[in-house]
C-alpha cells in the first residue's frame, strides 16, 4: 500500500508541470494570474555579481578538480575563494562540492578548505550543516573547520565545539576553544591553560590557519589576550608575533602595543627599526578597530631583509607583504624601495606590478599606468595579466586625471578579455573588476593583501 501511494504521488507530481518545469494547464494558469508568486531564481540573479558564463566557467573547473585532483588546485580554490562572496549561485555549487569531499574524508583538499571557510565567512546557510558534519568527524574537521567555526554564529554548533574543546590533542582543543571565545561562549580560561601545551610546529600552523583569518575578521572577545600572551612569549619569528599581537589588539588588549613601543626605544639597537614598524602596524590596527584617525606613516626606511622578517611567512620566502602595507598607508619612506622594484620594464613579476600600482596611484606615474596596461594585454605573461589589470584599476582613480579615467576604462575593457583566459586566476581578477565597476561593496581596493594571496599564490587562510 505504501508503494502504491508513493507511485500515486509521483504520478500527481508529473501531472503538475508548472511546478516541475513544464507548461501549465489552463486552471493553473488562471490561478497564477489571480495570485502571481515570484520564483526564487530572479531574486538570486539580482544579487549575483557574476555573469552566467563566468559562473559556469568556475563550476566547470570545480567539477573537473573533483573528478581528478590537479597540481594547481590551490590556485583554483584561491580564485573561487576570492569571488565566492559575489555569487550566491557559485556558493551553492561550492557547498555541494564541499559536502562530497566531506563524505570522502578528503580534508586535505584545498577545495574543502575553500568551501568551509568561504561559506562560513559569508554566513551562508549551507555552512551549518557542513560544519556540524566536519566537527563531528576525525580531528574535528581539521584547521579549516575550526577556523570556519570562529565565523559561524549558529548556536547549534555550541555543543559540538564544547565537546571538541575537551579533546586530548591540545592543538585541536585549542582551536575549538578559540572558536568558542570568538563566538562569545567562553571566558578564555581553558584557552590560557591550553596555550603552554602547544608545540612549535602546531603554533606555526595555527598562526596561518587560525589567527591570520581573525586579523581580517571582526574583533574577538578580550578573553583571548592571556592565551595569546603565552604564544607570543614562545614565538621567535617577528612576523608571526605580529599576527598574534594584532588579534590581541583588535580584542582590546594593548599589552603587545606597549611592548612593541618599549622595544623600539629600549631594545637591542639591531632590532629597534623592526620593532618601530611593528608598533606602527599595531597602532594602525587599533585605530581601524576603534574607528579613530590612522597613525602617521612610519619614518623607518624598509629593506628587503627587514620586510621579510615582518611577514607571517618564513623569512626565506622573501615575502614583501609589509612593504605594500606601508604603500597602502602612503608611507614616503617606502617609495625608494618601490621605485627599485618597478624600475625594470616591462613589468615581469607580481612584486613589480604591485610596486607600480602604488607609484602610479600616489605619485601620478602615468608611465607606470601604461606599463600596467601593457602587462595586462594579450601576448604578455598569461599568469600575470589579471593581476596587472586589477592593479591598473586600483592605480587609476577617475577623479585624479583624464589619463587615470582612460586607464580605468582600459582595465574594464581588459576584464572582458580575461574571462576567456586559460588561467583561472585571470578569470577571478576580471570578474572582480567587473563587479567593482557595478559598485559592489568590499572591492576597494581590488588588489588587497588577502585576494592577492588567494588568487596569485593559492594561500587559503
């Protein structure tokens, strides 16, 4: 009888084509005319800042990676991470892929990390079910799940996080307790007890996986301060120390700022310059958090070695992140180093493109706008064209000059061409340029540190 009833219901559904994609009959059409009901699809389209072709390209790339993992999955995941906030439809596809990877137990896949983090930070409704499944699995879903839980606000996750916080693995318990503090569910006492148990390798991993996302997120409760003080006391790398300090300062703990100012004056002479830049960076973070005027740009002149020490990446990477932080702040002392990096034409790497961006924007270097346009043109190095076009967009505020106005339009024209690129990062930069031209929020500047790390380098924190 039950099977017969199910067959009858299926027959009834097939007889209702208006609900399942077919043409409505006369009675249904009359009813529709009496009480029209807008479908959910047009509402989605109105909020979707990715055009259909671009969205289809990303979904095709994701499907291909799901069938066979490629060596550049990190770049694909980074590109998806950068544009996911622009498209609810793409996030729906990303949620399906993340669910598949969860069922497979593929926690090491970059697309898994991308999906959990992107959906949680966008407060997407799919995130709850995925996080519940991840946190209940092995090692609580890994660092990506624990980091995503810091941004998820649904109270249904509270019992799961409390259970994970009792784990016998100190780094797993610390991640869960950090999420509880970030969600306002803990006073931080357990976090401070766990901090001395964290091994160096886990501390380095947590800095990138857990704390770098918190630096760019909303402030966590001040209860996080004592635990971070313990971790900073054991940290020998100045760049990672700065990350931990920024999370503390955003939370309202001014201890690291006072320490940095003291070391900049009374510390060893060889390290005072570095500590002065750390103090400036923490003052900048504090001002941004409280909405007060930004501190004056630093007077310390940067060097490649000094800049590398202030990155959260290993010093051997020679990461220039901090230099461009100074560039965004308009620091005059950074100009000499920027000029050196952008001296050789044509611009041939990521660092020279970004240096050209700040010189063109802040010092009206029309020749470097032309150089950026040239680097973004067809026939140039393909993996840099998208970054060059986005840099040209940022470097050409239309209110500056007629030349800047023309160059911004040039960047928009190049964005159309980038949609056909074989490099998925170029597609992402092109999509972001087009979204910015439509007034999408959160895209000024385009070449911020976070999207740059995601798209160009595939760093998925």
